[in-house]
């Protein structure tokens, strides 16, 4: 079976041999796992497909599965664009990913314990002290604190890409408040509804068990002396761009979705205000950033947090998920030491590759970066959401000079990596009414609890809908795909 | 020999309009430690709101007051009894040679161990724009150098209230050459840290029987970690080595880690706060 | 359930209910005035004043010339006006948003669709030809929402709180409508002999409360003031009556409080007391001082809502 550009739906599919195509081999052969899918798709006309696509979009919108886009003048409600062409990962490939992300999550947890306790890895000079000292996300208040169950990063979202060499590389680990898992589940629901005939030809792992596993993980890190912990999810409120996800998770776990103002601390215990009076809270999945958590300890003007929360946490009366101060470990500068971190704590070779990274704070590497900027992606160390990234081969000469000047001004703030060519996947493009290759990445979700771990068998395949665009973040016009992990 | 202290802290907050919601956290209780023993501790308020004891982010004891009813005025009163050992701070210097001290400061292990108090913070950042003419003398010990630093600050800067506030950075202090104990302590921390000496900001009480600056308010000084010796207190405001007259409450990287009071108050209109501190001492011959 | 979220659900119920009554008031008054039997009832200015009287702030100055398009737009679709239908729906949806983990996807989806329908309804179309379509859509959608509330939620605290909001609002709106029509009837006078008692406005009143057909069936008479008021205030079987709303409030509040002997300062006690009073009330007593009654019952409803707030939402 081969790529057939005579078929209207694939008429504008231009395969690029420099890129790794998830569906077609270099000889235009359809890869094994996609054969059934493409066969079934060929029975549908592109009009059918367009109609299904519209219906799925309307369903997302009506259910209010939307996020807010903040413009200059008005805030718009938008759906996260969703592509009906699923990404399929076979059993073998998945088990490699699963082991790899679990290994990273565990190593990061060891790392966090260490840098908030004895700091052995720093004393031995394996990770430079300077990186920790200069990190705004290191919280001195966490020094010496033993989080319940010994867990810091209960929830980790690791972003992976497949490079043109066919190997997976980790782009970053997100261990503050990684989001996107609700989209994984919504995508699955939407896809099952639209293409149930296709779905039942594959043996795909479920993704709806995420919430029950999350609840188990939360319960496993309950404070000492609590039998049946009361767990809650705390959200900044309905105007937060991830509010849908917060409400989804609370609903799916059957726990309360609270805001800071619903909680209060008395005698170092946390309570929520209910219609039947105060109720003690034991485990909090917090979707607010560290600095907003407790106005007595961090930003005094924060109204999102709960005064006294940190003290209650330090005294072991409540568990925060993820722990405060985890941000120090998902810093892009720390990322570059991940292979060493894994070896140091686990005595294992890293299962997943790191992208080679140049540190602009090292003079010789800075020199290389400045000389080869057209071949590199330059990123600020501490900014999330795809902001401030420049991709060398997309820049004009003037822009290159500008980026160079910015780096020189504050080299510590930047790292550079070779331009990784994200793999491409057939994606429905509304303008051309056909499938075209688009760049994709993969966010995985890993949970760590006391004597328990879980990796969601699936993930969020994010797709850059703009042709040639490498940035897949939703705030930068990215969409997503359902991701099927096959059982066999 | 020991000294018996009675410390009285009083504050009154008045508001133009009713306060609907408020929460205060006081970090004013003397630290119970080896050289200072807290015998009793009492904290009251005029609204008879139950006082909660808790800790701040660095584990120091706090009092929390959370009124449940609206009010326009509230008084706070605290009384602490502390027994403080008398000792000669000059006895407690390092056994290490100058080279050994420096090599300890330069060891990675030491830097990591004390990293919290080696970092520069917003309030202890030395501005590049100002030349600092304090010179570290490599021929003498760390202790001697810190004494010189203490002396240098005391000589060059003059004590003056209402020129600076709790957010004033060093740029301004170096420019004006005046300020209060917080400012001098920040400067001390900044300079000592620039020589890789771990230094922390101390909030506490000063027994001011001898006319020291610190004037019926809470006081601030610095503690530096000297290899082979440990933490030694320096009070640049009074050019003293902190000893039995200095009663420590808490420490931090700078003022913002250990302000005596933090409050979240929801009200409109003007408000007025006044507070006072009294420290009385008596020699305790029995001890 | 969180106290804040309970408050949100209570107000979600209230705003859904309010939007329906306002929409129907616009619809019924506008269309029945077109062929009203007396001149004043037919007058545009008269009808627009009546609408403002019921839905927002009354305009009493006779020298002000109201613009029909503006008045209708303000009440239905003007986002700048806090008491427009579109804003009620926005508030309802925001309230639902913050309770999203507690309500069914079906209920949320219906409310969301309804909100977007209103949001996207073109004001030009509304003023040119859409008044009927729009107001009927609002009334029908609220009916769907009530169905989803009853049919897809657990009948637990969440349900009780929403139903409390709906029923307190319903009683409030019915009283407001009675007040407005009583005011109209006073101004218009009757068409046949006894002015106030036989006014055409009583028919409109019943239609505004969607109770005209059932009232005819029950009394088998043309609406006159006394029986209309009796039906809308005291008849426990009329789904829109004050009595029925109070009965509902009473039921849901006792589900919520779970106490056998309510505290005498509680909302539950007050509801029971008011119910007992109206159960044996004669409509003649009310008619003697209808204005006084209207003020009193509005105050009572307010007190009940306040007590609920203090007991459950803080």
C-alpha cells in the first residue's frame, strides 16, 4: 500500500525526505500500523471528513471545552483545534517511551529531594551550584522539608519529539502544573464519536483511567494520621485558560474544585467552606503557581492563594501536589544535565535522548552559538509557552543580528540547541480540504505517588497547523490529535 | 552569669473605615536557643481574638491573628521573658589559620552548604554604579575583616529615620549615606557575601541601656558564618559584636524573609499604625 | 458542597428563571397590545413603559418619548445594561462555570448553547423581525434547562440549591409582573364598566405567567382581578403561583437543612411561617391592599434569600 496523491484527500500531500513521516516510509509505503486506518479512510470522501470535522468542532464549542485568547482589545473564546486523524504508536515503541518518562520523573524526584536536603549532586559538582542559586524557582522555604510520601513531582508532563533520525528526543520536562490531559480525554471522546467504525479495528489502550489514577496518587501522599483524605483541586478561577481542565479533573475524580477564597487555615490545618460548615482538606492538587499560593509567604498581593498554607504544609498537615519549588528542576538549564542526573541517582543510562544543548553562559559555547545561530534554536532558560524562541533558519540577517545582541546582553538567560526537525503527520487542513504533513510532538503524563506510579497510555500529540511551523503550543496556533497506544 | 530580660511589644492599628477582613502574622517572639532561653511568652489583643501559633516559611515561630468580625481599631500586646547568657564575643574566634579559613570559604562543599546566605537578593544586591571603598585585608582573619566592615559602615553612614523604608535598595543607601538598622544590615550582608562569607539578616531586640541606636523599635543586625567558629553577630548600626544585648527573633536572607509583621487587610480609607518596644534587663545572680 | 459554589448555583437558577419571565413579558405585552381593546393599552408608549416598569427602571416622566427599538434592545440584547436578558444569561453561565464540576455535561452544554445563541443573535434582526422568535426561544430554552436540571442532576444538595434559586426568583418575578400589570390596569382602566376589575390587562397578566389556559379551565370564567389574583397568588396547584413557589422553597430548604425543628431565626422557619400564613389567606384580604401586599411579599422573599445566604453561602 502506497501514498496515493491521485486520491483527492491526499492530492496536496508533499512528502519531504528530510523529515520523518509518521505514516509513510521514504518509499511512500504506508507503515504497518496505519494500513487499516488508511484503508478505512479511503472509503470516506473528503466531504464526509470535512463534515465530521465540523461536527467535532461544534461539539467542543458547545461543551465549552475552550480556552481564552487574550487579545489587545477583547478576550475570545476559542476551541483548541482538534484533528480527526489519529496518531498511532505501536506497543514496542510505547514501552520505550513509557520506561523513559518514568525514569525521568523518578530521577527528577530524587534530584528535588537532594537539592532541598543534602545537595550532594551540587557538592560533587555534577550540577553547577550556580544554576540552582540563580534560579528564581528555587524556594529556600522548602529546604529540609520532607513532603508526604517523599514525592515532589507527582505529576510530570514530558514533551517528546521524533527527529529525522527516527529517534525520540525529550524537549522538556514540565513539573510545575503541566496541562493538557483533559484534551487527551476529550480528543478520544470526540474521535470515538466521529469515527467509531475506524476505532473498533484497533486495540487501543484507554485514556479515561487517568483521573482515577490521579486520585489514587493524591490519596497515597496523604498527611500522617489521616485515614480517608479529603482531596481537592485548586484553580485560579473561571477566567484561567486551563479552567476547563481543572473542572474536568475535579469532576472526574469526584472532588471539590476550590478557589483560594474557599479555603482557610486555622491552627495550621486547611479547611474549605461548605454549606455545612468547615471541612478539613488533606491533599490539594494545586493549579496555581508557587508565588500565588500563600500571600503570607510569597506575593502578598495574591488573592488566588490561601494565607498560612505553606506553614500548614511545612508542618505536615496538608499535602500539596505538586510540591512548591519543583520549578527549579524543569528549568531549561537543568534539562541539559538530565543525562547526568539520571545516572547519578538511578545508576542507569538515560532511556530517552536529550537534545544537545549549548549553554550561552560558557564562553566557548557562547562563541559557537553566535557563529552558528542560523543552525540553532535559541530559547530563554525560564520562559514557558513558546515565547521568546527564535529558530535560526527562519531568521533574516537583520533578525540574526538582533538575536545575537540579545544573547550577548544576558548570556545566562539563553541556551541553544540544534534545530530538531519534528516528525510530520498527516493532518486535515481546512483551507485545502485535504490531508497535508504537519509537524507534531508528544506530551506524556506521568504520575508518581508513594510506592506507586502511572504513565498515561496515550498523550497529547500537538500539531503545528501552520505549514512549516515548528512551534506546537496552543497559544501559538497549535492543535492536537488523539494518540492511540496499541495493546499489541 | 546571665541576664533576665522582659520584652514588651505593643502595637495599635486604627482604620478610618471598618475592616471587613484581616489577617496578621507577627514574627516577634524571641528565638528559643542555647544562648537565650525563653521563659514565658504572651500575646494578647484588644478584640480578644484567639491567637494561633504557627511558623513562617523558615520555621520561626509566629503569632497569627484572624478577626472574624469587623472592627476599626485593634491593639496588640506581647510580653516575653528571656534569660540570656553573658559571654565575651571576642573569645569565640576561629582556631583556623587565615589560609585555612579562606580555603574553607572556597570549597564547593562549604558554598553549597551555605548557599542560601551567599546569594544576593533584591535588598542585598550591590549596585555596580557605586564604588565601595571598603577593602578586605587578606593579611588578617575573616573575623577581623568583618569587624573592620562593621566599623566602616558605622563610620561612613549615619543613622537617620524616615529617609529609607523597608524596600529601599542599596543604591539609594550608598547614595544618601544614611539610613536605619535594616539598611546597614543589608549593606553588611551584601559586602560580606561579596567576599563569599555566608551572612544572614537578623531581626530581634536590642537592649538599649547604653544609648545605642535601635530606638524603641525592633532591631536588625547581621550574622556571618566564620569557618571554624560558626555564626557571629555584627551590629553595624552600633559598631558592636552582638552579644547579650542582642535578643534574636529570626533570620533570613534579608528583611523580606523576616519582617516583624505581615498583614492582609481589606478596608478602604486611611489607616494608622503605631508600635513600641521596651526591653528591660536585670542581672540574675543566681544563674 | 462549597459555600461559594452553592451561591453560584443559587444564582444560576435565579438568572435562568429571570430571563424567562422578562422574555415572556416582552413577548406577551408587545403582541397583545397590537390589538388591545382600548386605546391606551394599544399605545406604544404605554407598552414600553410597562416593559421598563417590569424589567428594569420605571420611567414615570410623561414627557419622555421612548424609542421602541432602543427599549426592546436594552431589555433583551444590550450588554451595557446590567438588567438585560443577554446579561442574565451571561451571569447564569458564569455561575454555571464555577460549578462545572458539580453539574451534568448535558445541563452545561444546553446553557452554553443557549448563551451563544443569544450572544450571536443579531440586534438588527431582533429589532426588525426577531422579537417573537427571540423571546420564544428564550422561554423554550429555559424550559429545556429546567428539564435538564430535573432530569440529569442528582436530586441532592446541588439540586435543592438550584431549585431554591429558581423558586424564589419565580415568586419574585410573578409578583413583579402582578405589580406591573396592576399598575397598567390602574392606568388603563377596564373596558367594560368596572374599570379595574375587568381590565384587559388581567388577560395579559395571565399570559405573562403562562397561566391563561389553566385559569380558564379552573374557573371557567373570563379573567377578572379577583380570580386572577387568587389563581396566581394562592392556588397551590398553579405551577406559577406564589403559593406553589413557596411550597417548593419549603420542600427544598428542608431537604437541605435536614433538621427536624428549625431554629426560629432560620430561613426554613421563615418560609414555613409565610407558607402557613398564605395557606389560609383570603384573596379578598389581599385585594384590599394589593400594593401593600406586593411590597410585603417582596420584602419577605428578600429576607428568605438573605437568610439562605447567611446560612449556606458564607
